[in-house]
């Protein structure tokens, strides 16, 4: 098992999120090899896809992978809200 397969296995086991030693959350999207990262200390998102790398050219803050993770987290919070 190579390191990417191990990483994917761990993420599947822990609901799609792994927190590393620095506190960064690592997310993945099914059938994608991109590593979507969130730094809760700086509230900073990053992704290793080309759209995120070259986003400044198109005047965008995030790529579609980050937006998908943000929407997933929002829906999870809405569904688990204490007061509905």
C-alpha cells in the first residue's frame, strides 16, 4: 500500500477528515486525488488542484473543491443543530 492509498483509507475511516500534527484538516472528495486543506488557526483554505493554483488569474478566492467541502460542512452543521 503506497502513501496515497493509506491516506485515502484513513480519510474514509474518519468521515473524510484527517487532522495532522499542525492542526490542519485534510479533506478529500470521492474519486479525486486532490488534498483540500483547512488551517483553523488562520482560517485559511488551500487545495493542490490547478484551478486553485492559478485562481488569481481569474479573480477567484476558492476552487470548486473547497466550495464543495465548505458546503458539506455547512449542511452537516445544519443537520446537527441543537435548535431546529
